[in-house]
C-alpha cells in the first residue's frame, strides 16, 4: 500500500460521515494521524498548525465553506495543504471551480466508492492531480438546466426532501420549490420522479 501523508484532516459537519471516513483511512493506512473539523474555520486553524504537506478531505457543504468560497480562502491561507474535495454537489460548474484551485488534487462525489477515494488520497499525497471521472452509472447532465438546477435535480435523485435540499444548498424551502417548478417546466414533466428520470434528449 502506498504511504500517505502522516496527517489527514477529515472535514465534514456530519459526525457519521467523519466516522465512516476515519474507518476507511485507518483501515487502508494504519498509523496515520487523523484529525477532524466540522466547519471551515476549524479546518483552517488545524491546517495552519500542521507540518506541511498535510492532506484534507473537505466537504463543500459544511458551515463556513459557502459552496466553495471557503475553499478558495483555504487555498490562500494554507497553500501547501493538499485537498481532496468530497461532495454531494456534483454539477459541472461546482467541480470545475473546485479543481481550478491550485491545492485541490481531486474531486470525489459522495456517491463514489472507496476505491475512488483511495485513488484520490494517494494521488494528492503524490502531488498528482486525479482527473475527474463521473461514477459509473451516474446520470447525465441536462444542458437545458442551469448548474444550480442540476444540483437540485441530483439531490432529488438521491431522494432528498425539499427541506433537506434547502439545507444542503443553503437555500430557503421556497427557493427550492421555485427551482423545482422551473425544472419541471424546462424538462416538460409534472413531478419529482419524472424529473429525476428525465434524460438529456430534448423533446
């Protein structure tokens, strides 16, 4: 097994997600020091104190991250920190903006498997960027929708309610409903199930 950085920071605001990543990392790389952060401010504070290069698995949705703005601040403050973004937000625009940052080495959707995460961590440790490959079977992106609409639709595909989508995207429930109404109109469907299943073939 390839050695990795002696310290890995797992940055996610959900304790269950952090526990899952900790178990995976500890299993693949016994002896690695694992630190945790539940928000962007804690992540930056940890990163400033760590010997570099260290490595961080970073969720775009945790408090203070502001869907990527916090990631840019992290890059400025801690340019040597090697980042693997792990996110449920997987629109092409989100992925592009994350990978444009110089210290982001990989983007891993939360729907991806452990092998992809292992590849991302090892690539980041080696200072090598991992090309983004959508998970096998991932639904296609519909170019009739804006990146934000596509994010909403992808969360609908995951079975999230309007309230859960609002929390994920830091929106009001009313705004989510408005997005869904527009998605239904553009895709010429009448409900969430049809919107989730709609392909990219224009009518």
